[in-house]
């Protein structure tokens, strides 16, 4: 079954950007695999130096990004489960409605979906998110993170760049190279 994407002038299958969920699956698998390795080989809150500015440090994040609400008695687990589930469903639907070859939008959406689901799995299964990448300078440490967090961060940055510089071109029917789609 074929459908026309409004404003794009090109015909796309009704599944749109769903093929990009393969990238989301790779992010999820890589995230869960690296977390399994971290849990198996690291001691909780014991830093293992890798190179100057980078340690492996296993921590449990019961809050959101940057440990937001991490010390609020447990209700935040359910809050973040619900919010991240809703956001993930919205992102999947957005991806489904996006033209598959429209990679400037599909790529960030796929990264966001993979990252959100990776952390959602931890939160649902364990009640917290496993973080283990510790970036620092001197005595200042960035909040620990994981592969899912990296997917979310890169996805957000790419989505902002897309919205700032490319969205209008695609909405007006022009592709990434200024050519009319179709």
C-alpha cells in the first residue's frame, strides 16, 4: 500500500521510516551488552582509570537525566517509566510517518528511540539505570552515562540541528541537496 507524505511530493510506503528501527535495535543491544559487561566486571562506585579524563565507574541512576530526582523515595521510577514510554511511542509514530530516505530526521529519531528503550529496560527491570562511563577533568566529573544516554544526547543534538537548518527545506518539498523530492 502506498501513501503520499504531505508536502514532500514523494510516494512512500505506509511504513515510512520503520526500517530505521533497526538502528534503534542496534543501540538497544549495544547498550544492554555494555551494561552487562560493566555489571560483571566493575565494582559499584569504584573507578577504573581508562585514560586521563575517562574512568569506568559503575553507578545506579534512580533519577532521570543527570540524576534528576534521584533522591525522591522511589516514586520517580514510575514517573520516568510512564514519561519515557509515552515519549517512545510518540517518537516511533513520528518515525513511522517519516519518509524512509529522509535520513536527516530518521537518524536522530532512531537514536532517541534506541536510547529511550535501552534505559527503559533498566528502569522497568531494576528500578534504576546502569551508568558506567565517567568523564572528568581534574576533580570535576560529568554525570556518569551509558550507550543509551549517548544515543539520546546525539539524537537530541541532531534533531535540534535538523529543526534549525533543514526542517523548512523538507517541508517546502526540497531535499537535503535543495532538489525537489519526487
